[in-house]
């Protein structure tokens, strides 16, 4: 059985370094991504709309919460941008077996 917390950490590391191959290998074919500006993107929509920012907008993730419950992992983190400013997001990763089937992103907090 896959260690879901490690898998989630891998996805964040891949976002930071723009390692699309790693992310592709962790996502289920039926993957869905939702955030306030981008509700219910399918896998193709996620890579078209969101992935171009990978490797450019976050230099570090500091995990405040990384909690597995049932078929979900709850993540709250502080992200550091290349200019040094910081923000806090909460995300929920849903799983289908050993792959990420859903990510819901809740954001908007700037951290001093």
C-alpha cells in the first residue's frame, strides 16, 4: 500500500521543481482539480490552466498540517514565493486507490 503522506509531499516537491512526469504518475486518470477561480477542472484542464505556473511561483512549502483521514489527506502549508513573500493555503487530496483523484484548493491568506 502506498504511503499517502509521502505521495502528497512528492506532488508538492514536483510542483516546486516543475517535474510533470512525477505528477503525471501520481494522478488518477479521472483526476479533478478545484479552486475558487477554477472549479472542476479535469486532468487535461489542470495541466493546461494550472501547470504552467509550476516551478515558478513557489520556492518552499512549510507544512503546518498533513493529516490522513479515510481516503483523503488534509494539507495546510505556508508557501514562499521567489520574492520572499509568503501565503497560506489549505488543500484536500482525495484518493482512488494509490493515486490522487481530486485536489480541492482553498487560498487567500497572506502571511507576514
